[in-house]
C-alpha cells in the first residue's frame, strides 16, 4: 500500500476501500507520498515504519475508536492528525480535540475543505500540487 | 260420719297406724298391712317397736320421747322390718294423740314407702358422681350438701371437709362478699343459666391457688326446699389455649398491618373480610368502609371485572393458587397497578372458605420500566443512527468525491474524455442507466444501494432526469 515519492508522506487510514481510494486519489494530486492502512493496527504499524508528515484517519473502523487516536498521538506526538468520522456527535468531537486532533470532519466531507486543511497543516512540507 | 272416716282411713295410700302410749298397736289400715307384710290381726298383737330393726331402735325411741314431750309432730326416716325379714325404707310422720286435757294418750304414724324415692336419690347421686364435671349442691344458705369426686379433685378437699360448709370457701377471698349476694339473688329468681355471664370466674383450691372456671347453675326443687346444683368446669387449659391463640392472632395482625404488601381476605362470595393497612394506604378506603363488600364493586375497573371474577371463580373451584395483575381504583378514582398472588383456605372437606390475596403495588415499577424501555429505545436509536451514518456517510462521501472528480476531469477532458458527459453544478445527479460510468463509481453506487436496501432504506433514483437541464 505504498506509493513512493520524494515528498511528504501522508498516512491514510480508512477501512472502506472505496473511500480510501478516493482519499488517496485526491491527496495524490497534492503531490504527496501516500501510505494506506485498512484498520487501526495497520495504521499504528505504518506510523512506526514511515514517520508520516500527516495522518488522515477514520474513527470508526476495526481497531479504531478514541483509544486508537490516543495511541496514535502517543506514537506520533508531533504529527498533525485529521479525523474523518461518519457519526461524530459533539461529545466525540470534544474528546477527539482533547486528544490533540488538529482537524475534524464529519462524513460526507467536502474534498475541497479536506484538501485545504491538509495544505494548511503540511505548509512548507508540501512539494506542490499536481495540476 | 264415723263410717266415712273409717272408709277414708282404710282406703288411704299411705300406711296409717295408731298405738297406745306403751306403743301397743291398736289400729292399722290396709296399706300398713301391705307395707309390712303382717296381717292386721298380727299387727294388733305387736308393739310398734317390733317393726324397728334393733340397731335403729335407740334413735327411734328418742324421736318418740321428743314427740310425747313437745307434742309437736316429727318427720323422720327409718327402715321397717317386714314379716319376711327384709327391711323397707320409710318416711314417718309421727304425732301425739291427746285427750281433751292435752295429755297424750297415744301415738299416730303416717308411714310412706321410701323405696322409690331412695332409689331416685341414689340414682341422682350416681349420676352426679359419674359426671365428668365437678358437681356441687347447695341450699339457700349456701351450705354445701353434696359434691362429687371431680369437685374433690378440682379443689383439693376431701368430701367430708366440704359437706356442711359454706360454698364461699371455694370462692377467692376478694370475691366472697359479692358471691353471697349473687347467690341470694339467684335463689330469689332461679332459672337454669350460666353463672357470671360476661365476667371471668375463679375458684380457689385448698392450697390457696386460684384457677379460672365456668359454672352452670340448675335450681332443683326438693321436698326439703330449693337447692342449686352447680356444674363446675376448670377452664385453665382453655384459657391458656385462648391466650396462645390470641397471642398468635396479635402476632399475625402485627405482621399483616406492618407488611408493605397488600393483604386482602375474601369469603367464598368475594366479600372482604380482611383489609390490611397497606390496602388502606393504597386505596384511601378504611377497613370499616370496605368490610362485607366485594372487591369488584369497589376497586376493579369495568374492563377488568370479568377477568378478576374468572380468577376468583377458578380459586373457588379448587385451584390452589394463582398470580394475577390488575388495576385497583382508589377512592379518588386514581389507578394503581397491583401484582397479586392468590391462595385459598379450604375446610376439611376441601370446600374453599377463604381466598387470601397478597399484592404488591407495582405502579411505580411499571412506570420505571416504561421509562427504562424508552431510554433503551433512544440508545438503540442512537446506535442505529450511528450505524446508518457510517453505512451511508462513507459511500456517500465516495460518490460525492468521485462525482466531483469526474466533473473536474470531464471538464478538463484528461482521463475520461468525451465518455463522461456531465458538466455543471448538478453533475452529481447521475442517470444510473446511462453507460458507460467509470468503474469505481459504478461499482460503489451499486454496492451502496444494495447495502442500504438491506437496511431497509429505499433509494429513489430518477433515471429519466436529464442532467444539466
């Protein structure tokens, strides 16, 4: 699940294959190197292996949940976390932000807003968008 | 006139005889001859003392002397010797026959055969003796004339210690003065009745110990005057049993009245016999208000009367127990839901006498259960919504994302060229039938629709809409 590029690495953790594919396609266009993970365990392993510049993750997936977010935060303390969830009530959102999540999106997410958040969080690390 | 007297004398039922001062018999009637078995002739040759058994003569001589001395008649009992050697008990009224100057010239005796009476007296004594109750006879002065063995055992006295003594000796000291007055009243208005109606009676034993007793009084008219035969029963055992029973009742009452459960007891007609405090608190009715009335007249709402009556009928018909739940309507018309456990009390023949129902007011529990059910439903709804959001949100995101991507791409004509026909702001409303759709989008949409159908969500796709118009 790796697309090699000499650019910033973004980890995309999402159990839905189609959604993951969409996100990969969209972020690939930003000129990022993409790592994919289909569940929480795979995401944590990938974090240790690749030291991503940004993590874009679903909340509700196998080995997911707020515990998983807390572990991500522990393994990658300085890495921006973007959380996308299907059912994020106010309490979930508050808990996630308390754990240090930088951006929070409810599904369905506007791809343009998501890309904007990624751009903002990566800043100089971003090589350049594929046009 | 003389002849008349002779005829009366001769025909008299009682034996009549006349003797001289030396007791030589001068005149006897037929009855006298029949009583003694001697003929008249034989009697006229005898002395009156010849008819008295040797051992009684001295006693009898004293009576004769008394009559001659005082001139007043005397009645006494004695045995007569008969010609055949047997003895017959007799009652004799003896009086002196006097000259004009008052001097006695002879003795006259009216003699009655006492056999039957003596037999009756003996039978009476045997009956009294055989009675399982203590029996005691007193005269108007309260003197004890007769007791049976039970009295001896009951009071601890020998018979000889009681006969001739005032009956008050058997009454506790504190009650003696009242007793004497009551006894006098009874003799004045005697009738068979229980003594001391409405109050507790006590006797005192020889050792001073008091004990509760029950006394029946029977006036007996005898030739010697009015007597009272008292039947006395020691009720110590019964009193103890009553006290034990009362204690048990008090205990049951205390339990029933302090129990949180409703307890109602019905007779076999459904009438309320018992209605404890919990019932009063739940219904607002007092026990006095509901006694004798049926529960279905008072507490059961019309819709439930038939059901409650059916349960009651089954219990009355022999069903040993049952559980039932129904509303009780209180005094103000409010309803309480009661869960009942019913059982029956039957007689030895199995006939149901009482139905005992114990109930718990479950109104609040029901309300809480309903609240809990609602809460659980809301939680379920939340879970469902969460699942639905996940099921819908993710594929919807894919469709939206892809649609936007394709719109951009089609505009730019890079990847799909003229195969992708959609442009403009409503490009995401796709005509589903219109091939060729890009593979990722097509597959995702089909899977999405199928998943939603499985979850009961109906997707309405307008396949005829012309996009971009």
